[in-house]
């Protein structure tokens, strides 16, 4: 699935990384606990979260994720946007709740490859 399709499905606003929307992703995960992302998530390209602090972008970068979607109308800070730009990462925000956003992506074929709990 292309990142642009994720944007459409979630009716998300692009915060940064507009030039990366044609990138393909095959998996995603949703979590507000970055320790769980670090411990249990493998080979995910997209992170959905309601947590808004620079650690989110740092964690996504460490895990080689290319896109972060903030749910519940959360907006990243300028520091987070600068970090994401530095690493070529897409940031988006949607008014959808985590449950709905993950469900829409899963129902549209975006899986959770490699995630273990």
C-alpha cells in the first residue's frame, strides 16, 4: 500500500514528508507505548500513535519506520517535525481514534507482519 493511500483512508493531513507519499509499505502497528514498539515490533513501516513527544520520531527512526500517523487529532511539535524531516520520514495526523485507524488500514490489506505480543 502506498503512503498516499493511508492518507486517503484515514483522511489524514500531511505534516511533513509530502515527497515520500509514493513509497510502498506492507505493515503497520499502533501503540502509545514506545517501549512496546521497541520490544515487540519488527519490520513495521508505519506507526500509529497518540503519543506526542520527540521520542516517538526517535523510536520510529530506530525501527526503520518511514511514516508516523498521529491519531485523535494529536499534532507533532516543531521539534518532532524537524527530526522527521532530518530522517526523511512522513508525519500525518488524523482525527480518527487508534482503534478505527488501525481497523481501516487492516481491512484495506495493510498487515502487521512480524509483530508479536
